[in-house]
């Protein structure tokens, strides 16, 4: 029997049952005694990780939500690296991990979820937009959103520190020259891209650098889309500064290919920095200087966060942002630091 099943019988939340089982504060004495009496009546004892009963494995669902696939599917193994870490951490904590891919609306996906044998849920939020946030309230068990900071929404989440990381990238580019800094921005809206745009513009303002509209290039965040989009800019006679930041590596690599075909030498004519450090960034031509995202840490910490909420409950939202630094490669002239 699971904590959720006991909670249903007691007409309380699973977190309340966990607090009683683990002898933690946060439950009134009257309710504590009521739940203890029920546990005694059911003849269940505390087992591994606070679970009750000898044959009650805990289970977590990893929900991979795909709206367009531009970011979840196209971004060269970004999500799979997080999933690898999730699987490893679930194994350490003796959780059974289920994986589900949903390509319909988020509301339909959540409404169709069978949570009867689940203790927690990890949701890939990369492509979740603010209009869909409220549907998450329909999830009736502990959950953590991964790869979306979920601003102004009450939930647990973990993602990268977008604005701080972009600050370090733009500051580095500024150290390479005094000219303007261009920006390759995604045509597809996502919270991560919004935060990276905020980071780019605020850092430019801090550095006293003018952000020029003609040096902002909107591209589709796929390798083919970025390549074709940049070719279109070139065909239309666009000009390019000697320093460029891109929202992610896919945009940077696709853009670099088009620029190279047009005769621009990288890094001699244009120096480019990306974001994500996906595996293609090390093998692109030239290899891409980029911001490394600690995907293993994000996956590991997401499971630990969810585990804590399952076992102990939470009095408030846990929102975690994980930072990292640049990986210097040949798309910029200074590659040793």
C-alpha cells in the first residue's frame, strides 16, 4: 500500500502521511494520532525511505511534453542528458521511473494521466507557455517542472540561470572587441529564450553598448531553420557585426554554416558564442564557444527536490536555478582561459 492510498483513506494529503510516518512537525497532534491509529489498524510499518508496507515500491513519472518539438526534440540531446541523470538518481533512491511522451495539449495530457500508482511527477516544461501554467494545478500529487522557471506561478521548478549565464557570455564577447554585438534570437517563444533576451539586453545596457535592431536576427531554432533563415538575411543584404551571441547552440551552428558559405570567416571575421553546450557544439565547423548547462545536475537535483517534497512536504515553492560557465572553442579567437 502506498502513502497516497493511506492518505486517501485518512482524507489527508500524502505529504501529511509522510510527516507522520517520519515523525516530523507540521501536523496537529489530534490528526497525528488519528493517522497513527489508522496505520496501526492497517498493520503497516515504516519501510525504506519512509514507505509503508514491505511490497510498496515508489514510482515517479517523467512526462516529456512536446508542443512543437523545436526545443525538446531538435536541441541535440539536451533533454536526453537530463533524463539520463533522472534515471540514475531514481535508481539511487529506489524509485521506479516511468517515462511518458505526450504530443497533444498539456491539458489533455494531464487529464489523461493515471496517477493511481504514482508518488510524484517530473514535467519537462521547456515548451510550456504561461497560458498553460494553470492546468498544472490539476496534478494531484507532488511535481517538479524541469527547464522552465515558471515565473509568477506557484510550483516547484528547476532550470538553468539564464540571465546570469548570458551576462557572462556577453561580457566575454565585449572583451574581444569594441564594436557592436549582434544577437541571434529564436522565432519560437519559450521562457528560457525570454530570460536570455532579458539577460542580453540588460548586459548590453550595463556595458554601455547600443543594441541595434539591424543586428538582431530572428531564426527558427532548428539546424535547418537557422541555416535557411540566416541565408535569407544574407540574400537580403543584411550586415553582420564581428561579435554575435546566439540564444542556443542550434541557432549558432545553423547560422555559422550559412555565414561560412557566404564567405565569412569564423572567428576571423565574426566571433560567435552559443548557449547549451550540446554535443554538436564540439564538432561543428568551427567548434563553438558556448555556455555549458549542467544538465546532469539539473536532472539529479530535480529528483532530489521531488523526493524531499514527497517525503517531507513543502510549506512553499522551491525554485532552483543552476549556473555554469563558458566552454571556449574555436568560434572565438581566445580559446584558452
